[in-house]
């Protein structure tokens, strides 16, 4: 892809909505999904819908890795929300139970999940 580097720097500092709606993120996300064959890196669950591309090093702390493919992994929604909730009140890993509404692009809505 053609990368406008100064735009990437701006995007890494943008709010979640701007970042996750950007053409650059969508492109990188698609590459990561395909590289992983839409398979969750943690549990192996495979689906073309509802998969989450997760930043291993959080985007807020490491904005320089926001578009770095080795820093990205494919997670199912259960593992991703399990990770988020395990930081809080203990993860519940159950497939088929969607605890959070999912947007059209497969991301959970209304959550700070950088
Ligand atoms: Zn999973």
C-alpha cells in the first residue's frame, strides 16, 4: 500500500473512532486477518465475521506500533472481551455469547479497546 507517513503519525494519535475508521487501519487489519486465516491466535476459533484485530502492545502506550503488523493479532470476540474483562473482573471465555454489540466492521461498539 502507499503509505503517507505523516498521516500515519497523525492517525496513531487520533481518537479511536478516527483511527479505526481510517483507510490505513482497514487495510492493515485486512492483511492481519488474511495472514491469520481469520483464526483466533488464542483459541483457534475461525470466523470471517466478528474477528478483532488486537494491538499486542497497546496503541495508547506504543502509538509507533499502531500499524506494525508484528504487533497485531487476530482474536475472536470472546478472547478479546475476555482479555478486557480479565483485567477487570475475571474473564469468561464462552463462544457464541456476544456480550457486546458488534459494529458493521466487526468491532465492538462503545468500548475503549486500543
Ligand atoms: Zn478466541
